[in-house]
């Protein structure tokens, strides 16, 4: 459990450092895209590079994370939100007509 929390916070820390370098808010960085890129890069670097190359690898990683800056939020929607009517699968039951109709057994 602690390892998951540590990994989450390290990804968020890297996102904050990228946001400062890109001069945007940290919530404009895609967490999922950043997490996938960081995981892929670290797995790849664990197999191919020496430990002394990690700082330069981090610089390259930050350069690629710039592609995952999300666009700014729209202030106005083209179509405002609305509650749609729920369509019914069956016609409405007509109980008033059934009670007023004479039965065939009376005659």
C-alpha cells in the first residue's frame, strides 16, 4: 500500500515540476498520460541504461511530458446542459376506461 502511495506522489511531484517549467497549472497535466509515459520510460531505462544516466533521462522525460498539457477549460458550452425526458418502453395503462366499460356477464 505504501508503495502505491509513494508512486502516486512521485508522479504528482513530477507533474508539478513540469507545470512550473511549462508555466501552466498542475491540473492541466494529464495524470493518466504522464503515468503511462513515466512507467514506460522507467521500465525501458531499467533494462537499457546505467544508473549514472538517470539525470539526463529525467530531462528527456520532462521534455516529452510537455505533450500531455491539456487544453484550457471552456468557459461557455455550445449546448447547455439539460435534463432529457425518459422515454417509456410501454404505453400508459388506461385504468379509467377499463373500470367504466360494462362487463359482458351482465346481459
